[in-house]
C-alpha cells in the first residue's frame, strides 16, 4: 500500500509513504495479532501487558525501587496502612488511662468503665463527645450554696470543669426554692438557692 499526494502545480502524484514506512505508524488496533502489533511498533522494551506485570515477567525492570516518588505520587508504607486502618472502625478498648504513644493518629480510645472517648489528633489526646454524671444533694437555702465534688476528668485523667449542670427538685418545694444559680470549677460544683427550701434535688453534670 502506498500513500500519495497530488501536486496541482506540477500536475503529478507524489508518493509520501511506502508500505514499510506505513507499518511503523499502525497502532495496536490495526493488527489482530497483539504480538505482531508490539513487534511492529518496536515496543518490546517499552510496553508490558497486564499479564506481564501480574506474572512478574520482568522483575528486574518493574520494581518499586525504580519508581520515582514526589508530592504527587508516593508508595504506601506499612505504617501508613496501619495508621489509616486504626481509625474510627478500630478503636482501642480497655479501662487503662489513654496513652498517646499507644494510639495511632486518628485512633480512638474507649473506656467501658467510664464511657470516656478519647481521640489522638496531631499527636495529642482530645476528649470527644459529652459525658455525664448524676447525683443527689440538698439545697442549703437562705442564699447559701451547697458544694459538690464532681470528679470530672478528661481522657488523660486530668481534672476538667463541667460544661453544663442541670438540677431538678425531687418533691414539690411549694415555691420555697427561690432563685437558683449554679457555677463550677475543676473540682467542685456550687449550687445555691435564695429561698428557705432545703429539700433534696437531683443533678446532672455534663462534661
């Protein structure tokens, strides 16, 4: 087969390519025989089939040491895979105090005895979610406060001030409670009332 171009100025046909030249420009779909196509294009040193790669036909050529890595593409290490696998779907569950060195980045620690949920972020332990404590005490009355040691701790076992406190009378105080107020620090919750009522109340501490 030949490829010709007509020269209108000189009124003649000019041959552009011969059969042998055209063969070099065939792609893989031009030949039914894949081996013939690869041979035709001279790809034996540059082209590998999926079977070649899967079967390790060229172990000395296709190797991770020959792959160039940069910020756009890098091979995964076992440490990378372990870090990604040890996340929300693989928490560390025990009643020990959370240890940052025992958690991989993004991994949770769950304490069944306390319900504490701790997450490692950027090499530090962070509490996650809201926990509660409940109890019962008596109003002091007449503008005084009752002091309750709450014992709230974060995931690292450090004292923690509550985020919110709710109180509720157990029986009808018949209007004797008066104004109520609540404040707290890292050790105690202080609950006061302005009326004469000194009956019991339930409290819930959120931290």
